[in-house]
C-alpha cells in the first residue's frame, strides 16, 4: 500500500520531515507502460506530465506528486478506450495498486463524462493541460521544423479557428481549461509550450532545429 498524504500539497512537508514517499515516477512509468503499448499515447502522457509539473512549480505545489497523476491520467485508455470503461477501469486498477484517493479522483475528474466534478487545483490543471498538450503537439508537428522550439502561442490560438485541424480536440475544452485555471487562453498555451519544451527531445518534438 502506498502510504501517501491525503492531499498532494502535503507531500513537500512530509519530505522535509524525512519521510519516504513511495509515490514515484518510476512506479508510475512502469504502470503506464504495462497498460499502454502505443508510443503516441505514451508521449501524450509525458507531454501532459511536463505541463502539469510546470504548473506545480508555478503554484508551489509538489511537482513529483502532480507529475505522477498526470502521467497516469490516461494509462488505461490503450486497453479500454470505450467511454464506458475509461477512465473507470483505470481508477479501479489504481485503487487495487494502492494509489491514494486524491490521485484516483484527479484521474476520474479529468473526463467530464465520469460525473466527477473538478474541485482541487490539481484537478483543474490536469484537465486544462490534457487537451492543450495534445493540441500543442499537433501544432508543432505541422510546422516545417516539426518542432516546439519555434512554436508560439499565437500560432496555437490561430490553429484553433481551423475546424479541420486536430478536429478530435474540443475547442470548448481548450477554452474551458484555461478558464478553470484562471488564465487567458494565449497565456495558458504559452505556458504549456514552455513546459513541454523542457522535454522536447523525449517527446520527439525538437524537430530539425
């Protein structure tokens, strides 16, 4: 059983007192790769992780704890893509593996069809970063450079007006995500681009620059 605090924001305090926190990225990565064989889905999980960790730093929250939640938000999707299963099956597995309820709740709340209302800052940030990370990835890959490094927020916002571009990404969700974290859409896009640039090589988004 993972002995983690009830709230991720308390993880930093626990570390300061020398407690060992078993909620690790290595364990989360092992669980992700156990259930997710699709390389693009793995990269999406890493992109959302990078964005959520960036916001954790900005907010003074526990970057590692938030990062684990982000890395695992879609870990069941490759095997259980039906909305009747995802992310419900993932939540069951997380509970069976002993993950804390705050993390399970974050995973459930990132998808509106679960009926789990977003309440915590982590839950709002995860929702906001999920769709934006996917859209930013698509916007980077259609550039001549195929890179994040020369992608600007203005280009991302402009692409949102193109109905045929990345049509699977809900524009309403992109806007709602930014609203939920209290930022203008362009500012949120700029943040996600900056956070993802830190992992551009691993994400396959450094391109030819």
